[in-house]
C-alpha cells in the first residue's frame, strides 16, 4: 500500500480508530453486559416472558454509559 495520499489516511483511521479503539470499547461493553447478565438479570428475569427485551434495554443502557464515559475521558479530561 502507498505511504501517501488520502487512501493512506483512511487506512490509518480504519486501522487505529476502528480496530484498536473500537476493539477495547467493544470489549468493555461486552464484559459489562456479560457480568450484568450473569449476576443480575439471570436472577431477576427467571420467570419473565420479556427476557429478550429486558436484556436489550440493559445492553443499550450499558452501551450509552460506556459511550458517555469514553467521551468524557477523550474530550473532557483528555486522557484518551
């Protein structure tokens, strides 16, 4: 691949932004969801017919929380 031009910049964005940062953010979301699902939702939703909807809502809440923390760390505190 060429080391100059617009395609190289797009390649860098994809390689660094999407694969490296996206991997860690996705891993954080997955670990949080698995822990919440195993230790909290499994007991609470034992005989509930809306298990899938409750898990989806929990997943979305965790995703929003991780996104907000990531934004604060990146833009506000400038850690990332």
